[in-house]
C-alpha cells in the first residue's frame, strides 16, 4: 500500500486539547509539555485530555500547571502530561519574524478530531511590537473555532512562530473573518 502523506513533519506537533466540554488545539513543546490558550484550558489544576494524531492516535491525561489571568492580554495555558508523547517532534522556536513570509497554522478547527489536524497557509502580515519586542503576530491563514492554541509555523523553516489566539469578529453582526487572525509569539 502507498504511504499516506502526513504533511510537513512539523505539523505533527499539533495536538487536540479537551478540558471538560471545551476543546481546541495545542502544540507540544517538550515530550510532557503542551502549550495552548487559556480559553481552551482556563484554570490551573484542571484535568485535560490531549490527543496526538501522529505518529499514532494517542490520548494522554494532563493538568494545567499555568494559565494567564483573564485580564492578561496574553491568552496562554501550559499543560503538564502524565506520560510522554513519544514520537511527536518538538518544534524549534523562531528567532526572527519576517513580515510577508509564508506561514502555516495547524489545528483541529471546526470538526475537531473527526477531521484530524488541518493545515492552512497564508502570510505573516504584521508583527506588532512593543518596545522592540514582538507581542502579537497577524496572519492571513484561515482560522476557525477549535484552532485556538494551535501552532503557527514558518512554512519555509518549520520554526514555531507562535500559537493561535483569535480570529477577528464583527460584534455588531456576529460575522467572523477567518483570514484575519492573531497569534502570540
């Protein structure tokens, strides 16, 4: 049988994160550590189930060991796993951000695990800086509910640029603009 193309090797670092009735995406940053968004795993000590799609479908329990305050401009949570996620590559954090470079988001959008992780592509359209340090990344990748917490990668190098925090919504109409979104570096 022909081998199925699993996509770029760095895409395997994306995981599905379930915390009670809430779910989203996350990224493996060490064999027993996953970073996601606070709105996916909102409180410290919460039990979380993390699903890895590759190299094989695995589910491992973990616990939120850090979550930013709801008032924080950053929407981050860190999950410590009870076991190692063997065979999942650990991405290399990016050292630089280049506006206009091709980027990809990997996540478990709209349908979660039913469709597995999906990869959407776009460009890094803006790097928001405060005192010279990047604080927010704007991309044109399609991002939908469930993609929150998923990794943003440089398509060329495969380096981890950040995690998806939000897309843009018009509060007056409720319309969502999936190709205008923001990631935390």
